[in-house]
C-alpha cells in the first residue's frame, strides 16, 4: 500500500551550499545525507516527518554514467546538464513493495522489478532500501521505495525523534503535498494511476497517506516550477512563498497535524 510521499530529488550544483541556503531562507534543517560511493553522487537530507527533501549532487560524472543500475543518479545528471538545478524526480513510499510492484506491472505499468539500494552515512552506518523504478522525470509519475525500518534513520526511535524535531523556523514541520505542472493533466492522471497507483479525482488531486499530489496545467503566468507545501505545526510560524533551486517553497502554518505515514 502507498503510505505517503517519500522524498523529492532536487539536483543542485552544491548540496552543502544549497542546504545552508534553504535552512536560512526556508527554515528547514538538513540533518542527514551521505555518499553513493558506487554511483558518483552525494546528498543532503532534510526530514519533514517521514518524508524528506533530498539535495543531490554529482562528484564523479563518469561513475554516474557507468552505473546503469542507479537511475536516480543518471536522471539527476541529465536534468542538471540540460536544465540546471531543480526537481529531477520523486518517490512515494510503500509498505509492501512486492505486492504493489506486481499489481502495477500486471496493470500495464512500465515499472521495473524491485532492486536493493544503500547509502553510507557519515557515521558509517549503512541505510538500506528497496526500490522499483518507473521512467523518471520531473513531471512523470513517482517511483516506489520501501525502507528498511531500522537504525539511525528508520528505526522507531529515529522516527519519533523526527516527529518531535523543531526546525530552525521555530517548530515541527511536515511535507504537506506536491504540485506539478504538466502539459496535459487529463492524460497525466491516467499515466500516474497506471504507472504508480496514484488515483486522482476530478479536481486533479490525489491523496497518498495524509498528503496530496496536485496536477495543474502549465500556464504562462505560472510557469512550470513544481511547488512543495511545507506545513508548520504552529500557526504562529510565518507563511512563506519563495523560489529557490528551481522549486517553489510554500510554508503553510497549521494547528497541529498527524504523522505523515501514520
């Protein structure tokens, strides 16, 4: 079952510098990350509940291109070289990868068979997950991921600490939703449903866990930038609408909220 937006992959020239900018201007803290040693990329992570923003950079272009198994790295490099910084792709979390991938495949999805992935944290701990890729792109359906729910990032203690963590803006934050601009929303809703299992209503909004994904038409007055909604648990937190690194950051005060993934 799909349980929430897992993460956004935002490719940047310098993840450390971008993390510092977003901490200062948006108020979110990047507290995780590491290197994909065999894939040529490195990242910084900002956890917003159980969802997170991944700022990904390239430290070895040749290694990225040679590692055909790491589709995210190649998609990120292609986006960076063709368009500059921005949302390269994104993922939704599942708690039953085998069943979800098999069901989607049987329904005509081009989703690939699940494969194992890992990343080494600066403290040496290896974080592991299982992933199933669809064709990647900033306005394409998400790929699926299932984390190994253990250790310093996904164990019970880590998740509880994330839920209580207060970001530099002055309180607890979660990712409320993602808005994507697509050329043809009508056909996109069908593709998203078939490829990744997201079902949209007539308003072109799909619920995934307690979060939402919204598709809108690309219009000249809006542009094509994706927008991520960050919800603050305290109504006293100032609202924000800011464009940085090819993404529109919307900070919305709320009076409390449940955990993103239940």
